[in-house]
């Protein structure tokens, strides 16, 4: 959460900071600020609200300025006000700092600093860092040394960027638990919390690691450790193109990403499906295949949508790879006493690869000597780097806060993993081939569903004023019910719950009346007849039923109120299709309510704090 951008070079800094912040706005968008040096003097402008508010506060600019930092905030400590926005300044106004993360011992430090006479202007945890740096600067007269000493006092997580009029030729940055990259240009450098902020300027990046402190100048940079040892890190080339982070004619990133799914899922499978062998190839797991085949148990850990993908993975892996699977919220896994055996493998699933709880679960699993694999979207992300091996889902940048294409790509990759392990066990060639063939057919089938967008929009028109929704499904489509409900609640603020359909009669049925829309995932799979009975039970109580049904189901129209048809596929792959109309439904309902679907209230794209 929160976005960081810093620039030092020969170009005017303000446009670079503002365009970087706009690209980062999906990370946090309740307030923003910039700090830059003009004639060795520090200027700071901040505003509550969106980047456009900040833009209005920055005066028209005559002078040239070549070094600065910018921040877009997702509040943790203190309300989203201008005072709490970053950068924060020290008392003399000559050091400015931006920060992602949480300083856990900030209260203790604040009391000590106040006793020393330091005055605080904000309610944030961040402000203690800049006063600490200022305190050490008095003694050391070196920004780098002062930052290092300050960080020794701090407990918690941080990605920070500091500029100072006292040393106006550099940015000092550091990370622990919050991602930070250095972008390398010609006679210029960038610092950013993630790649989209700087992609239009350079593809050459260095991923900083926890404990790194870097002094960044126009033409060079020095990385050292907290203990002041020199560190060398490779420059990596990011294979991203700028159009992938633009809306490309769509009104919202979310809609663009929903419509990208035929392509994004193809990218997840590219070069990995070996149809004639009825098998798959996952390069990143080559050295781990024997361990996976011999594993006694897989523990899939994740949060939010990725956790729903893990639940579908559990069904697939148990059925076809014949391995016991447990799915656990990363936030729970990290704080209990997970018993991990020698042949247990932990698989962390995360779109961003930065989710704090999932990253902490990975570290906890490693601490307990378990093997850890990562299934991530963002290349070079913390979870991908922290895992011993893994698979990228290659869905491309996902900017909309509501995860869509990452979910279908996660499911595609989990299907590939299932075939990979299954074929080394009892999964027959013929069935392996069938799964591979159906996987390859999915892009076309997703497109068929997307053609029905107007029909979904018409249903949204009927229900957008509803106060509650229920989503019900069984088997492979129970997690889809959870995911459909999550999509709706996060962008439309309508209360929605997902349940296994059979659980309805154990409580939720009490909610059913003529005002309650209920979405059933009722495709012709092994639970179809049971689901039909559940639908009848709802209709008997006058509930309004929207069914996601199979294209060849000729009877369901007669018992439900609205139907959206999806093409037939294998039951294990059906969630990749059934979720598409639910993503569209959530989108159109939120649009009809006049809401900002890409930046829903209180949320941020990657949750890098606990
Ligand atoms: O980046 P991750 O996959 O680790 O993110 C996990 C959740 O924060 C994320 O899926 C969240 O629930 C989304 N907003 C759902 O649309």
C-alpha cells in the first residue's frame, strides 16, 4: 500500500513525480504529496484526496528542479488529511521523507523524541523517522549515516526515500519489508515502490533487498547494508510494455482486465502445455518435481482472491494429483503453530507478490524448514524472490483493485501444476491430454462469455439497488461463489456472502425473501441435480434467482429469473468460465451506482501492511 517515486537527473522533476504518482494511484489514493529541491531549498506540497488535488496545489513552475520524491498514501496511522500526507519534514524543514510500511515502536520513539524537544505535526508513525534522522544528522553531518542510525532504532517495516537541502545531490532510500526498486537511466535514476511508476522512463531496474540502504546520485549509486557493508546487486531488464499499464480505450482498468482474460490466460499457458504428451512443463519447478510428487501434503496459503484460487486448487490437486491439500489464510498461518513435516510443501499464491501476510507466511514456513514455492504475477516481487522456486502466472500488470485476470490465470497455473504432478502419478495420458486440450480451448470460451456483456449489464440494472446478495455454488464452484461475492462487495459496497449451496438451509435461508437476489452457479456438473433442488427451495420463498448455467441447459430458464450461459468444459476448469459473468455483474452494478471501480473506498491494490 502507498506508492513511492523518487527522481534525480537532468529532467524537470515535477512532471516525472506526478505521472509516476498517477501510475501508482492504485496502491493508495487517500492523500498524496511531493517534495523537491529548488536552488538547494526544500519545497513540499501535499493534499488530501486524489493526485489531481495535489496537482492543483503545486504552483506553476518557472524554476528548474531535478531532484524530488513523491508519495501516494493509504492511511494506517492517522486520518487521510493533508497534515498526515507524506513527505514529512524535520523541524528545520531541511529533510523530507516518504515511507511505506508501519513503524511498530513509533509510540516509544515519539515519547523519547518529544522529551528531547522534537515537535510533531502529524498523527502518523512515519514522522518519527524524519525526526530521528534529524537527530542523528546533528551528530554525524551525513545523511547516509543519519538514515542508517535511525533505521537501527526502528522496529517494523519500511520502504523510505529521503531528500535534504543539506545534501542536495542525492536521494537516500532503504527497504525492509516494503518493496523498493532503483530505475537506472542515462545520467538519471529513479526510486519506486513498483515498476509501473517508472516504466515509461526505463526498463532497467535493481530490486533492493531487505536491509539495503542506497545513496542515489545522477550518475551512480551505492548500496550498503544496515551494518555498512558494500552490496552489489544486478541490474535486471523488465519485460513490460507501457500499453499494459494504460486503459487502452476502456473506461476502467477493471473492465479492460476482465476483457483481457482470453489473452492473459493464454499467456499463462504459453509454452507450458505439451498436448501430444498429455502433459505440461513448468520450467520454474523443474528441480522440484520429485519433491512435489513425493509430497505428503501441500499447504496453499494466500489472501483474498488468491485464497479463493487456492481453494479451487485444493479440489483439483486432491482429485487428480492425489495429494492431501490444506488451504490456509496467510494471516492465520503466520500466527499459529503450523506443524510442517519434512515432506510438506507450502505454496504461496499472490498476484502482487507483496502481500505482507503472505510474505510473512512464506518466511514462517522457511523458518520451519519447509520447502516454499511461489505462484505470483509480479516478476521479481518479494514473495517470488523469497520462495525457493515457483511459477509466474504471466497475467500482465493488474491495476484495478478488484482482482480479475489474475484469478483466472492463477487457476490456469494450478491446473497445470495438477497435470504435472498427476501425470507422474495415476493421471492417465488420455485424461492429461483432455485437460490440456480443454485448457487450450478456454480463451475462445471466455470470449464467448464476454460477448454477453450487455445481457449481464441488463441484469445489473435490475439489481443495483439491492442491499444484500447471496452467492451459492458447490464443489469446484463453491470458491467461485466466494469470489463472486467478494467482487461485488469490494467495488459496489453491497453486502454479499458466498456459501456452499447446501449450507443455505443451515442458516442463510432465513434471509431469503422477494428482495433477496441469489446468484447460483448451476452448471451441469456432478452437483447439478442438488443445486436445482436448492434453487427450488429459494424460489419457494420468493427469492430472485440469477443462474450461471451451462449453454446446453434448456430447462433452467423455466425455474429461475435470469440466466447467463457459459460454454461447457471440464468440471475442474469450470471456475475459469463461471467467474467471468460474476466479474461483469459486479462491475456493472458498481458502475450503475456511480462508484469508482478502480479505486474502491478503503482498499488498495497490494496490502503490504498487516
Ligand atoms: O496480491 P495478492 O494476490 O496477494 O492480494 C491478495 C488480496 O489482497 C487481493 O486478492 C484482494 O482480496 C483483492 N482486492 C480482491 O479483488
